[in-house]
C-alpha cells in the first residue's frame, strides 16, 4: 500500500509541475532557474547523505546516481543563468561609442 501511495503522489507532483511551469511567462524563467538551482543544491546534499550511508549496496548506487544527476543539474543551471545574465550586461566596446 505504501508503494501505491508514493506512486500516486509522484504522479500528481509531475502533473502539477507541468501545469505550473507551462503557465509561467518567459520573463520569469531566469528567477525560477535561480530558485531551482537552490533546490537542486539541497537535493545534492541529500544525495550525498544517501550515497554515504551504508544501509545497502542499492542505496549507495542510487545515491551515487542521484549525486551525478544533481551535479549535472546544478552546473548546467548555473551555466544557463550565467549566459542569460550575460545577455543583459553592457559590453565595454558598446560604452565607448
């Protein structure tokens, strides 16, 4: 019964996430990206704890996979945010004209 409840909660969270993200205007995606980077950082910490605990081999491997995916998400999010913020900065050659 616990697995069914967890699966139902996960399915509802996926549908709610898709609905919320699809309703966000494009001008708000950069602040949301910064917020998701913070959440991914918290996920990375939880994954490190899971990978470091010696409960079972399966939990260690799942934790390692979670660390890898969360790290990719955090680094990619910061690269995209940096690129988007660079689009709004003024260049030094533009100011000299």
